[in-house]
């Protein structure tokens, strides 16, 4: 008994030291601003999510195998009974974007983009300049296997239910961490505000990360809470939030194993009425037994400020070229 208790205590100390080392590395990189206490908290999970987004790792919010390898640490995936609640708290923390430090060595200025077409129902002002939030390394290569089988086309309502279709990237994320060798690292670099200091690019990146991570919530369809009461939903016209929640639940049942990676630049385009359009490339792998689908999509969210929060008023996606 004494020996087993001693081994358990030694393992606990080792685990705490491992988490402390991770906290220090994330703090030094500007991802984490909490206490260096060895505690695996939702604050740490939010920092891990930021790190995964910037490094092109599977978005899980956990210190999984791939993330721990990138950090030079030991995996420490949460498996306790409290883990489901922690998952919810993690994406909620990201959504409200609690402050964290920003590493000065990751700040860069990116050239503006003005060549993107506007898919809003009401056209944005022609003078609007898009902000490009660039990849830390390279964007996805043209010969990526996940792209070769897919032409660029807008997702239709029929494709929502077809196995080979590109999935809506609405936080339908797996806790699995297998990453294809071709998946490139990606990052969001703080280039300032989307317009006149209204919404920072850091907040938008956290919001998108929270949106994807919400798919890990045991309450399937929780990411529907990100949507407004009425939403322009792909090619289905304007639908209510409950219809979206049902769609997300059907999708999760159909694809029980899902993996997502941010694989390139995030484009931020201010719109009319203080709205902002965020476009980001998302690589996906889906499995249901022997059925498999993979590819890369460009996800498009139109966000509208509501008090201190944001809500999605329009969603669409196209298959990457």
C-alpha cells in the first residue's frame, strides 16, 4: 500500500511539473496569462487551443500527443468526470476572450487584401479593405492530397447530407489528434482592429477557435448558441437557430469521428452595420466506420456585435481550389 501511494504521488508531481513547463512555454509565446501552478484548467485549455490554431494542429483544447510533441512535453489529455464541463468552459472562455499576453516576437504586419468578392446579401462599401491574418509558416501547398480531389464550389443543401460533401466547419471537431503529414501550421497574427478599433483580430481568432472547439462539447449542437435567432444558412435561405441545432446534431451522428485543422490565412473584411466577415481555410477528415471523407474548405462567417458578444448572422463555405 505504501509503495503504491508513493508511486501515485510521484506521478502526480511529475504531471504537475509537465503542466507547469507547458504553462511557461505558452506564457512565453503569448498564449497564456494565468498562474504557473501545474493545474490543468480551462484557462490552460484555452491557451492550448490558441497554440493549436497558430501551429496548424488539430483543434482539441487538450495537451494531446501532437500538441505535446510540438511543445516538447508529455501528453496529458483530460479524461476525468470533470472533463466535459471543462470542455464547455474552455470554448466559453475563448468566446468571451479573456485577456492574455501577446508575444512581441509574433507581431507582424500583413498587406491588405482587396480582391475578395462580397457574399453579403447587402453589398459592403467598396472602400472596405480586408485584413489578412497570415500563416506563421506556409499556407497549404497546392499539391496537398486533401485538395486534389475537390473542385471549388459552393456547398449546397443536398451536399449537407451526402457522405462526400465538405462539412460545415461549425465546431464539428473530434477529440482525436491524428494529423495528416501534409497539414501545414497556421497562425493568427494580431494586425490590429477589424475597423476603427471595434473588434480586434485576436478576438476574432479566439471566437472562431471557440466556434470550432464547441463541437467537442458532450452536448451535441452546443455551437448553435453562436448563431443569431435568424441566420442566412448556406443555400437554404434564412432559418432559425433550432433548425441549425438539429442540423448539427444530425451531422454529429452521421460523422462520429471528426478532425479539423486551420491551414492558412484568416481574412477579415469589415461590412456594413458594424458587421465583419471572417473567412478561414479549414482542413477536415471525417470517419464513420469504413466511410471516409476529407478535404479543405473556405469557411465564411458574417458576425454581428451584440452587446459585448458576437453572433453569426450568415454562414457559407466553398471547397478550396
